[in-house]
């Protein structure tokens, strides 16, 4: 599969477009196809537990308070504000962990 690169430059006041055609490797074409379909992301893997441990205490407590007060929509909105890359599975996993911590605190 050939890849066409467009280069625009000015010469003598007129704008010209130069086309360069190069041969793409199979991995480049696969990566391009996956990125167009949205099935492959070039961002590093998001670990919600690792990111939660890096949060400052007031933000951790705000998330924990939303869970304690059963404010699911506020919790998910706060997750998206803090971590735009998070998804519904990340929110659910963190919520389960926070609920487990809450249940441990209730024992004492």
C-alpha cells in the first residue's frame, strides 16, 4: 500500500503542493487502519488504581465522599474531570475498591 505525503510550499508568491508517494510497511497500514476504526489506542494503558494512589488527599476524599453518600453521577463526573482517559470500567473498579475500604472501616 502506498502512502501519499502532501507538502505545501510557496515559490515566487504561488502556493504549490508536492506529492511524495512512498511504500508503507504492513505494520504502518495496520496501525493506521486500527486508529481509524478506533480499536487501537496509542496512549499508554490507564491504571485507575495507580492514578488514584497518585492523587492528592482532598481529591481522594472527594471521590470517597461521593461513594459514601451514594452520589453515582457526581462520582462519575468527578472521575471524568480528574482522568479524561478513564472509562466506565475504570469507574466501576475504583468504586468497588472504595466500597471495600468503606466496609472495612465500618467494622471498627
